[in-house]
C-alpha cells in the first residue's frame, strides 16, 4: 500500500515559477475542470506511433504494475516492463527528473509540479484508443492534469478522503466533519488526521462551509489570509488528535486497537480492517480526494512502448485489475459490467456515481497563480504549505 505523503523537504519548483493567466472553476468540487492557463515549457506532442523500443520504465504506486497484467503486455508488444515502486509523490517527482523513467502514475499533488517543471509532455489522445467514452467524465480534463487545453494525464483511478468511524463508539452516523475539527468534539483525543501538507486543503474544505466570509472557493487556492485561517484550524485540531497517519497499516492499527474512533481515511482502508464496526461517510461539507494518472516523461527513451502501456492499461480489464488490486474506483466504467465481482467493487468505491464525486476536491498542487480565477491576489504555493504544515506539527 502506498503512502501518499509529501516529504518535509519539499520540491519547490512550482514556487519559483512565474505563473500567469487565469483559470475557471465550477461551484462543485469535481467541476474544477475549467481550462487552467499558465506558462509552462513548450514541449511537442508525439504525432504518430513508431516501432516499439523493447522496454518501458515505469515509476508507480505499489499495486499498479504487476506481473498478472504486465507479462501479458510484454507478450503482446515485446515491451519489457521495468517497474520502480515509489512511496511518495515527492519521490516520484525526483525520480522522473533523473531522466531514467518513461511513465509515472502521478497523483494531483505531483502532476502540476511535473507539468510546470517541463518533466512530462502533452499527450496525443488519438494514439490511446482506450481513452474513450467509457472513461468516467469526472476524470477527464481536470485542472490537475489538463493545462492550456492540453492533456498531460491518462486517468487510472480515484478515491475520496472519507470520514471513518467506529460505530460502537460513534453510535450515530456523523453528517459533518465538525466531530473531527472542533475542540468540543465528544471524541477529542480519539481523532486521527492525515500527515501531509496537502491536508491543509481538508481544513480549507471545512472553512468553505463554516466560515464563508473567508471567501475560499477552491481549497487549493488559498491566499495568505486564507492559509492562516486554515493553519489556525489545524492547530486547533492538533489539540484533539490522537495521532497523524501517513502509513496506511498504522492507520488501520490505530482504529483496530482503539487508539482512534474517527478521522480521515480511504474506503480501501476501512475495507482492509475486515471489521464491520468501522463505517464511513462523505460529510455534508464534502472532502478532498485523490486521482491518479499516467504521465509521459518529456524526454522518454521509449515513448512508443509508453503509449502502448497507457492504452493497454486503460482497457476495462486491465484498468479494473489495477483498481481492484489497489482499492479504488476505476477510470474505465466499462469494467463495472464485466462481472458481478466487478460490479460489487464499483458499487463499493462509487465508481460511476458522479454526484458523489462532485463533493470531492481532488488533490491539486498549490501554486502562486490562484486556480480559482482570482487575479487581484497571489495565492500561496507548495513550499508555503509545507512550511505551514511544519508549524502545525511543531
């Protein structure tokens, strides 16, 4: 199981970029698919496929590239798959900058860094036939991987950061995140929180609903005043938190051992506890979430094998295998109709429920350009979020 945590020694590439232009966004979380206009390196898109190079080097989350499906890909194309498992988004960014890898399964907290840093290239969707009508709408053209009208990512899967709780202690289903944020929570001292700078966005989601005068309309577009308010809320929460988690196994242990009775989780973690006491809910304020996509290195040595992999792994069967192996909603909805097991998986992870995901704000790298469309202020960037998170934990 991966650990999606931003290391404290953050990559500051986005922070130093001169970003300009404007962005448009919707009023609901997953409608943040208006085109983001920023200055990024001009990298040519591949126009046609050539001969396969014989291998492809992939940086991926654990469970995304397995012999059960990569061996069949090699037999079909002759492209040997060389996998490097990464444990963090920062590690993925660093590895992609070595020039040794062709593809990466990037999350939204890494993708804008890779695009703005010139580390990945725009994709020719016509060369990926499986990127078609069956790809769920909520994973197409999103702000974290579609820049200046160009697509840089082929979606793999998505999930929400939900509120998990022990129903033997929390006997009524929570409807709000207030039980995890307010200092008078009846579960103070038994709350678990996610350990990463990107968790600042969770505080921002809560503030959007409860302090509208702050004017937050996108939790990843915070000016200095809004960031300060989010940090104050996080410091308040710090007083009622039992522990922070970045290691999924430790999170499961915390719930199972009784140290924690509610807090931030993923659906797959609740499932892995194999304990009916643990329930989950997407509260009324909405939540943050994550969406992963294949991204192609700007200087890929094996772009033809890489395109073949993106197409192959976007098929219903292979995309579904990845989703089931990791524990997330697949990008290709056609998988859900392939078997009863597939349907059950899709139902559990809300795969085709766009109303559900409209309440989810997918991780997006914070940058100085306000991606909510404001041009009269400068928003805080990734490095500032990292510094702010250290102050919360300190």
